[in-house]
C-alpha cells in the first residue's frame, strides 16, 4: 500500500489552467443539455492525493491512476445526457448532472485519469464503473451497473444492487455487496467481506487472509489453495456452497448445516455429528490444517472437493 | 517559509524534529502569521488532549466469563504450538450470550436510527415481532431482567413505528423493483428460520442465523437508501 | 520501546512475573489475575482502534484468548504488559473483518441506550474519543498508535504492515481531520 507524494506546489501554468476551467464552469459554458452528442476534454490541476467524487448515473465511467498531479477527463455525452461539470483541487467533484432529474438520465461515457494517490468515490445508477491503478481508497456505488477494480487500492468498497462486481485488485480491505448481482473476487485481500442476497459469489482462495462470504440464496464457490493461516467464514441460507480446493490444501473445515446435504471428497472427515433436529456438524481435516474455513448453512448443500 | 510549507511541516515542528535552520524559519513565520499560529496551537492542543486520554478503560461488562469459556478450547498455555489452529479452537458465533430478541431489537432499532426504510417493509415484521415477543415471554423469568423488558419495549416501539410511519424514499421504480424482489427472498428465508426455531426454540445457532438474515434485510434497505441519496 | 506503556498496574514486577509463570504452566486463576490487571489497557486500545464498544469487547476477549495460547512463546524479554499490548494491536489490526458493520454497530449501542456504553468522562475527552472513532480506519489506527499509545512510525510500520512513510502520511491526515472535527 504505497502512496506517492509529489508535494503540493502548483506551477503558475497549472494555476492558470485551473482558473480557466473554473471560469468556464462558472459561466455555464459547459455542455448545454439540448446539444447533440458531445465530446468534452478537460484538465484540472490537483494535489497528489485528492478526494474525487464522480457522479455519472448512466453510461460508463472508467478511472485510471497516473503519475501526474492533475485530473484529465474525456467525456462523451449522448444527446440530452445533461451537463458536465468538474471543479476542485484537493476535493474534486465531477460528473454529469442529469438534464431532467425526474426522467431517465441520458448516457455519458467518462474516461478519467486521476493522480495515483487519489481517494475516489463514484456514484452510478446503471452506469458501469471501472477503476485501475488508483491507490487511495475506493467507494464505488452503482445500482444496475457493473463494477470492476484492478490495481492496488488502499481500500475498496463496491456496491451494486443488480450489476456484477469484479475485483481483481490487490487490497488490504475489501467490502463487496450486491442484492442480485454476481461477485467475482480474483484478486488479493487481507480482510474481505462479500455479501449478496441472490447473486453468485465466486472467490479464489489464494492470497486472501480473512474472508467472510455470505448470501441468502446465492451460490457460493470458493476455489484454489487457501492462504496459510487464513480464516474463512461462509454463511448462507440456501445458496449451494462449493469449496473446490487444490488437492494439497492445508485446512481445517467446519460445516454446520440444518438441512443441507454435505459431500466431502477432499481431506479426511475427523468428526461428524448428525442430528434430526439440530442438523449436522462436520469437521474435516485437509492436509496439515492451518487455514480455518467455516461453512454455515440453513438448508444449502455443501460440496467440498478437489479443484479440477 | 510560505504558509503552505508551514502547514506541511507543523508535525515535525511540534515534535522538535526540524533542523535549526528550518526551526528558525518556522518560528519566524509563526510569530508573524496569525492563521498559521492558530493552526500550530490547535495541533498542540490536539496532541495534548490525545496524550491526556485515559490509558485504561474498564469494559462496560465483565469479559472474563466469555474468555474463560473459550480457553476450554485452547490447549494449556506453555505448550509450544505451530501455526495450525486446533480444530476445537473456534470463534463463537457473534451475539452468543445475548438474549435473541435483544439482538433483533437492536437490529430493528437500527433501521429506525438510520431511517433507511421504504414503504416496502412488509407486514411480516409485525408478525415476527409478536412471535419473538412470545418466545421471549416463555423464557424463564430469571433469564429476563429489567433490561430485557426495556429492550422488548424498544423493539416493539421501533417495529411499530417502522410499519406505521414509513416515508417512501424517492427511488426509481427499477430500484424499488429490485429491492422488492430481494426482500421477498429474504423474507422467505426468515420464515423458514422461524418455523425451524419453533420446533427447536432454544437453538442458539438458529437464532443467530435469524438475526444474521435480519441483518441482511437491513443491509439491503440501507443499500437501497444509499442509492437514493445524492 | 516507548515510555508510555505503564508498568503492570497493581502488582510488583516480581509478583507479575510469578503470575505469568504460573499462567504459562496452565494455572487459570493466575491468568485471570493477569486479565484483571491488564484488561483496562487492552480494552482502551481496542476501543480506540475499533471505534465501537461491542467490537472492542469482542477484540479484548480475542486478545486474552490468543495470549493464553501464545503464553508459551513469551520469554520475559520485555514487560508482559508490552508483549500483551503488541499482541492486542496485532489482533485488532489483523482482524478487521467487521469493519463494514462497525459504523452501524455504533448506532446500535446508541439505540440500546446508555447501559451499553462506558460512563462519559469530561466533555472534551468524549468529543475527542468520538472524533477518533469517526476517523477512517487507516488514519485512526496510526493516530491511536502514535499519538495516544506512543509508538514510533517504524514500530507502527512493523506492526501494521504499512510503510513508515505511509504511517507519517496517515498521521498527518488524522491530525488534520481531527482538528477540523473539533474546531
């Protein structure tokens, strides 16, 4: 988790650009809502680790970190998309304000370059969000749009009700949440929690330290070789759980389920208790143990097998 | 030194780690600049306050019982252990030890506090409130203290208030539809858990699952509320 | 080593190390005495690092359970209090699983009323504690470890896995945010 600090001195040229942009924004010379498809290119001087709030409800937002103390944006607004705005220096706000707040937001495609150390907050309705190479904290919220994160951010919070979330990033802290969207975790996190109601959660076990995965009815698949010393908690009401682990995995796996069927094709069942009323409890030792994985379900089936 | 430089290096100045030349420059600037002097003063006050915070704080409850119970699952201290955690050593589920409806009370009071509600919250909640109340009433009197009864009152008040006085949030119809569908999924799960709990009322694990599912419901509502905010 | 970690409260060094030795041998009541002597410090640290009383109490229990298991590796090179303190930092920082729920559980404690909160101290101290609890996790950890507990940046870097430079940056940010919050 490295933050690069380039110092905050603003060059006279950058100040001039920034003033010009502010002037343009203030005079309302940004895109008019009635214009045809518009392409806007803007630049803004910034500190090396600004907080950036991005609003783009519909379309797509792609944010990339770079090594300059400035923000550059290329925006393509569909007709009627709304008004583009951008302002700030340490705290930057930018985005597309819908022409008609009541109606459907028009679509806008934003490509934004931000200082690598930025803290980024994005809000979307059905716009997709992609972030790569940003090392500050990320807070990404969509309703129907997908969210995708790459790189090494300091923290990641990604939420989408219906859109899919894909985190390929390396981060110490990750929270991913959907209602029905799928969640794919293929990166690396020391502290991760993923939660859904009915979406599918897929997580690679490698390189995760502490993980909590939960769903109500969504399927959960954890695959790979769990990091040594890690701790996993998987909980679901009725979403089928599959642990597809490397054959030489070292783990202690506990399963508690009230009505789910448990199938174990990996490791050694060390203890098993089956009770009509209280369900079944299983303890499975794979290899030499060392990573703890606990699975709790109400009636979801649990399958523990070698990865193919 | 400019004000900006001063602000950046105040930390070092307060700790006395500037070299002589910078220290003089800093002192000279602070002598003549009211704004920066104010910043330096507030920083010093903050650090003094932080250093004055109590070093010890007694926890609100005695924690030994919980620790003692878990020590049973650990091998005796002094035995060399490798990295592997013995199978028996496991965290107990969250909320273990609290009466079930204190937990659900907390969950519902929470929804009230965060005001993350829509008109979609179903009548199920009232039924759940009543069921849990009855379950609480059938617990042995010794197990229910004045605090529990207070929680009960709060719980019922909260759920009543939620069901009676909700304000519709300004969410898009698409979002409402997503929330509705997923709430149905969660409510179905809650109903199943309730049935199971009726058959096995003392089951702590089931109660915990019920709470966790309730928490998911609150999460969903909060998530929906967030999507409506500007 | 920092000079802000107090010696074991309520017991001489000799008595303290005797307790440790007995606890290492499996003497549960000796360990309980150690718990009584140190829980205040541990809880204070956990509370400030997590920002939430319920979380802090769970972490405190985790710390003592972990300490029991690791007592075998305590060789008496440093004061037991120091060793326990470091272990507490590790337990809390390595165990941020519930961070997402944390801010909500603060609300629960409030909703359930005063009986689940520690007794308020002076007005200013409460404001500062609240402001600390409201800091973002990285900044909060560094502020608590540096300005409250007195660790150095190198020590913080070692304990938390961040670079010393990042620790300094987080401290700067924390102090700035706190001053703004308390202004």
